[in-house]
């Protein structure tokens, strides 16, 4: 294949797009879309004004990204805000929002998935796409590049795009604002040779050592013997050069669009009675169940929307205590809610949707014991779901614990079921409000002493030795000896 290298007019750095495809290395073609103004765009700032984003760095606030007008005034990333304001008094500085930037990159990656099945978010502020397999579909490199740029610019993000046979080279070219297309691996080293070594992610000390020896460009590094280069400067430098030239495979993590289900049904006429439009709900539930099974997934919640003419839609949300993909269970809970929710108008359409989709985990798996009884936890969770749908999410209370060693203060109730602590010693479910005195002669101690000594900071200290015991009537008790009250014994709780 003839070598092809073409430089395009530079555009402001914005973001990067990368797609990874599991093909042989020689057949891969990587597009990197770099978004240098991502931090400013996610803050909805005007890039035509002197604006900048700042973030803490080593205990001090430093500028992270600056706009083109601010850069023309002498402001650069890494400056202190005071120094930047001295150069540009009209500079507007805002705190960086990394979480919003990550969400923006994920939205841009979802757009990229319409053009390539392999997208990576491994590099900051950029996307990497493998586009070799998509060129015929979109009509060539220039067409897919233009379509991606147009799709991304609709979200106010303007990318710098570079294309080469390796993701590392595409990333480097895009970050240097070199919008270059290199389709042949043989032309890659020639195109990268004039680039400065300062563009590599090298340690400051290593970079200074290289510059002192007169090495300024990547060509200077490639001319040196590999053995001597590795012995003097370390193997990490050789690995980075090999990744640039495509002599070492770089494995990137692929980005996948989060699964989401949404389906609708329009009614032939306006329906006022639940039993008339509920069969359509059952059909949507069956479709969603098939959707989950084909993906080996389950759902933690669903939402049903009822649409009317000229009125706001009614939304009925179900949150499950555990993953569920049983459509009969969903329909039973929706029926409970619909019977207690009066309809404001006749129903014209219904929509079932869910974004809380997670991988399916089997309830129980046995490799050898085929006679093992099925786990009843799923049935118990289904009963709790039904009670919450009927009584309300806050109606059920579950026993829990809080951070206090004193038993009368450690136990509490919460609306959500808490996970048991396996490291905690056995505790009775029934704790007496007022401990009752008991004679040690009437008890049989079943456990060794558990010392609880706490509360000295609030003048309600306790010093007790707790035991599990059994009385003459066969009851299993939780008793203690009060070390502060003449060694008296008390019953504090009863086990089931």
C-alpha cells in the first residue's frame, strides 16, 4: 500500500475519540478525537471570552484549561490565578468539574458508537475509535471524519482529529494540534520523526537527560541503538517508542452504551378502565423480559408512563429489593399501584422503560447436589416488593445497627434492609427495654464472656460481661453480669 500522509488545517483542541477493534495490528486504523476545551465547555463558558478553569494541584490552585483569548494575553495552564489575573485582569476563573467532564465524554462516546462498534475512554479528554472496518460503510476516511466532527459539534464540543495505524500515535498527533491522516504503517515513523521529545509523557529528569545529550526529536531517538538506549535510559522509553510505531500492541478497554429498555403501545381508542389497557402492559412486560434474557441481565426497577390528551403523563415507578426479571411479578405490582392511583383522564398510550439493568446472578447453583432445595430468598423478596407497592416504600422497617457498642443504643430500625455483619457476635432479635434481674443458679451458660465496656464519654458508661445462656424453661437468653453494680446478673434479650 502506498504511504499516505496529509496535514489538515488545525482547529482548537477539544476532545479525542478512540475505537479499538480486535483485528490484526496491521489492519487497524485509529481515529483520535481530542477535546482540549472540554473543561470549559462542560462549564457552559463562552470560549470567545477570556475564561479559564482551575483545580487544586499539590496543595495549591493552578489553572487547568484556558481559552484562546486568555492564551493570547499570556495566560497558560499551570499558572497561579493571581499571576494569570495580573496578565489578564478580565480573566474569569471557574472551578473545574471532573465529574461533568466524564459525563460529557461518555455522551460523546455514545455518539461515536453510531460510527464504530469499538470506542475507548482510556485517555483523558479524548476518544479513540478503530475505523478501518467502517470506511466502506461511510465512504472513506474523509467522510467518516467529517460526519464525526459534525455530530460532535452539535453538542458544542469541537474536536482535534488525527488518524494513524496506532492509538498512541493518533493521541500524540491530536494533542499537538496536528490533524494528520496516516494510513500506512511504513510512513508512521517518518511522519512522527520531526516531533519534539517533549511531547512524550516522560519523567522530567529523563527528559532533561535526553535534552542535555542533544536529543530533540523522535528521529534522534530512533537513530540510537536499542540496547544502549535501554541500558542508559530504561526499558520504559523503548516501550513507549514501540507503541508509537506499532511494534507493541496496546490493549484498550472498550466503551459500551449502558443498556436501556423503552417500548410503547398506542391504544386504538381512549380507554378509561384498567382491565381494558392492562393487556398492553402485560405485552410490554413480556417484551422487556425477553430483552433481559437475551442479554443475561435483570432489572432493579421499571417505570410505567400513562399518556393522556392534554394532561401530564402519570409515572408509576417500581424499585425492586433485588434483581428481578419475572414479568408476572412486575404486572402484579403495577396492578396494585394502578388500583390505588385514580386516572385523571382516559389513557391514549402507555410506555414501559427501565435503565436500572444489571447482570443476572443465579439464586443458587449446585454442581453435584441435584436434590438441593431451591432458595426461597427470591420469594421472600417478592413478598416484600408487594408489601412496599401496597403500603409505600417507607412502610417497612428492618432491624439494623448503628455505631455504638452499647446494645441498647446499637440496635435501630431503618426503611432499607441492612446487610448482616459476619464479624459481629450473635445478638438476640428481641431486646428487653429494661433488663430483668436473674439468678445465676437458674441459668446454664452456653458461651464464654463477651466484654462490653463503653460510654465513658457521655456519663452513661457500662462494664458488662455478656453470655448466651439457657434457663430452666429451655429459653435461649442473652444475659450479662454488671461489673459496676455488685456483680449482679440480668437478662437483656431473648433469642428466637
